[in-house]
């Protein structure tokens, strides 16, 4: 079974981006009681997706450099 800890970072980034674009977050907004809007939740997930993808790309570049080294 894949967990967040074992999931490839690129896949996790794609999942976060998908959720940001396709999830309604109606229950989350209610549970947060106005602390965050749906737009803020989407923005946070998109930012997290970008950072996770960036980290995955950086790790991939570093791994390729080690192989060349």
C-alpha cells in the first residue's frame, strides 16, 4: 500500500494540484469556521504542490549528477 511517506514526490505534487483544482472543500470550510476560505485552501494546496514538485526535480537532478560523478 502506498502512503504519503512512500509515494513518489512527483505523484504527491500531482495529487495535491488535482485536489486544489477539483475538490469542493465545502465540509472543510465549515469545519474551519471561517478561518480559511476555499480560495485560500486551494492556494495553499497549489503552493504545496509546486514546492513538492520542485523538491522532487531537485532530488532527481542531484541523483543524476551523482551517477555522472
